[in-house]
C-alpha cells in the first residue's frame, strides 16, 4: 500500500467540535452562476456536491443585502427564495457529511452605481478605487467615488449582517465566515488607506476595528462562537488595498478576535493574489502568536507546502481556491498522487454556464 503522501494535510481535525475528515478546505470562490435573482440553483448544487470530499467547504461570497451588491449574478442571502436555494446545497452536502460555512459579503466601494439604481456605492470613506474597470449590469464601467456611510447608517449595515447570519442558519449551514478581506466593505473600514473617517469608526486602529467588532458581536447573537469565522488579507493589494501600518492593524485585529473563541481565523497569507509591498509580508506564525484558535492559511499553496505548514504547526487548515476550480476531486488527487487537471481558463471563472463549472473530469473518469 502506498504511504499517505500528506499525513498531516489529509488527517482528521476537530474544528471546535465540528469533525472534519481532512484539513483541505475549499476556499470561497465567486463563480457568478446564481442569475439575476441571485438564488442558488441546481447547477450550483451539482458544483458543490462534486467537491464534497473536502474537509470543509466555505461557500462563495454571498451578499447580505442589495446594498452589498458589486458582482453580477453572485448569490445572496437576504430573502426566503435564496434561503431555500442554499438549503438544497447544504442538504446535499450534509448527506455526504461535509460541513459548509457561508461567507457573508458586502462589496462596499468595489461596486458601481448601476448595481444601486444609479446611486453611489457606499464605503468607509469617499475614496475611489484605483482600478481599470468593473463588470456591471451594464457592462464594463470605470470605478466611481463611493459615498461614505453616515455614522447613523452603520448600525443598519451591522443589522444586515445579523439578519444574513440568521438566514444562513435557516438554510442549514454549519457556520458563517465574515468576509473582512480582499478590499470589500469591512476591509475598507480596517485599512487606513480607505478609512479617513473622523467619527468613532475612524482614526486609530481601535476605531477602524470597531465596525468588524460590531459585526462579529451581532453575528454571535445568532451563532455560537465555534461556528463563526473571520477572513483577513493583511498582505493583499486586490481592490486597491494596502496601508503602511498594515502590520500594526492586523496584529491588533488578530489579538482582538482571539478573545471570542471563533471557529477559525482565515488568513490569506500567500502572495499569489498580489502583494502591496509596504513592508515584509505578514506570516502565519505572526498570527499564531496572537490567535490561539484554529488558523487557516490560503493563497498559492501546493499539496507539499500545505503539508509542511500543518506539520510545522503554522496552520491547522489550508484553503485551496484555484485548484478546486478544475479539480472537483482534489482531495483524492492529493491522496493518490494523481496529476491535477490543467488550470481553468479565467474566461470560465464567472461564465453563466455549466462549461468550466461542472464539466471538469474526475480522475476515475479520465
């Protein structure tokens, strides 16, 4: 019998009372197959169940409200039809003993007025995203300057997160991940580059963290702490992010989040998605020093580097994104040393069809 090539990565793990069959996590991947009504559909059921051998699946970024829109045809979790659509997916995964967390998402300034009836997107501050263009309901458009949320409006957005968490529970998810990374709304509050506020949500790091703190605590009124996670991207430049004080910010955020006993902290520590270059990149050991709970690494990992990270104790779990696009049986390929399918063409990542979504071959079918 061939020895297990990844004895740590492919070992079982107790995630705060949630048993995982292995430590391979399917990262949240925005695939834009939900259609204009943003209701999860049967094609999405097939996609997720194809990948059910993962130890844990984090479902794609899912908008908490219409105000959170910023991506064409991405799913939502703000009405009953969406709950029913997601319930088909969670039921299919539960039948395969695969827990699934839902990622809660608000795009903030990474949006366009055409998503919002002609009104500007909202953000921490009225600072335009420096980028080439955004895909919108009316085609490619230049980015626009967002409107800063008024202080009195912030509580309403926090409540949207809480209601979304309630709906995620009703849909049968095993937990939720709060998306505080990749230049979306919570990240826009955290980073001094995008947060120039002078109220209690801006200025020093304690104030910039306040919005995330309030979101976490609102979600914790719905879910126990061992079923709530947070995702951070300290090194990321995606959506025009990166502030010189990033290390101070994210060390503080990790320290504060440690107090809750969260399910895990999901850190995009790899640089394959782009690095702002404003200092030495933050690493998992820096987060391990301030966060005592389960720690998940992500971005650019291979089977070998993932195994090494877990074997060394730097991480408890590793999330894989792009490899899961074209390899629905990624865990089996790792276990048997099977070659991976060629990477998916970027043109099919968000295409509205089954092509490039559910048609990648399993090894046993090749």
